[in-house]
C-alpha cells in the first residue's frame, strides 16, 4: 500500500484544510443570507408595484430561494451524516480522518 496513511495526510495538510474550512464556513453563512436578501428585495419591488401577479411570482421565488439557502447551510452536515452511515468511512475515521473533519468543519479548532 506504499505507506499511505490517512492520519499522516490529515496532519500534513492541516493548514490547507483549515483554510478551506474557513472558506466553507464563510460560504455556508453568507450564501443563504445573500439568497434570502435577493428574495426579499424582489418581493419588496413586487409589493411596491402593487401587482398581484408579480407578488405571487416574487413570493414563490422567495420560497425557493429560502429553501436553497437552508440546503446550502445544511449540506456539509448532511454529507457527513451520509458518510457516517457507511462502515468503511467509520474505519477510515478511526484511522485518522478526525483531524480532516475538524479542520474542514471547525477551522477555529484546527491545529
């Protein structure tokens, strides 16, 4: 197996993974806010225009944008849950994947 160890990889790339973790955290927080903000602006324009068709369209658009914002926010947690249900992943986690997970999901705790 050429001496590859997941634990060594995670510890050697912890700075890079921490940087990627900060980017993911910023995107995870800012993108839903931006999406919902645009939806609220569209709805506000429709309400000011006082046209029922535009209000209905803007309301549907706001709803879909809110769903997309929530999906973007929860995506990393859903992916980790999915991988956690796979037994091979649990073995890799016990062999040293924990530093990778910590750096990607909690970059403020990364060594």
